[in-house]
């Protein structure tokens, strides 16, 4: 396994606003994917479809409103990274007049690490905008 993918992004939004964009399906799709089913409780379903038709699937592991969200992650259609095979940990840290979003993606296979780091950088920028009340536009993917 590779080292964890770690990405940070500052948002002008308060913790509670960012948190809601991580646990509410209708808010999630403002910054990532074209559809999402989020059952935000431990053991609840995490399901998200990307603009290119791929599906990420896992389950919520830990929820500490408005500070932390942890869920398992994997792809239904990417060999070597099946649903629930990795873990995404997102900490929301009060910082200045907003929130520092710190994401750690643990267990990513080495051959997938660069793509996932690029993707999370792209998506945390969109999360920052959406949670801050801006419209990041339709999700065209990171590439």
C-alpha cells in the first residue's frame, strides 16, 4: 500500500456548512458527482456516481458533527480498488474566519494514488466553493 493521500483546502464557510455538504445527498452533488445516496449514520450507505459513469461505494464509519466524517470508499468498476476497500477521513478544523478541510485517503493502491490525489484536490476546491455559497458549476471531473 502507498502512503495516505492527504489534501487540504481552506473554505470561507463555517464547519457546519461544510459538514452538511459531506452528509446530505443534495448538497454533495453540488461539488462532486451527478448523483449521490448518503445515509449519514454509522453503517449507512455511501454511494456516488461520477460524470463519466463510474460509481464509488462504501459506508459511513464515523460522524462527529460538525468536525469529522469518515467513510469507506472504493469503485464498483475499478479492479484492485473494490467498494469499501479504502477509507476517507475528513476533518473540519476552524481556521481564521472559515474552515480548514483536511482529507486523508488511506489504503489507496500505489497505482491509484496520483489519480486520487489529483481528484481530491479538484473536488475539495469545489467543496470549498459550494459550502461557501458559490456555484462551482456542473461536475466535469478532475481531468
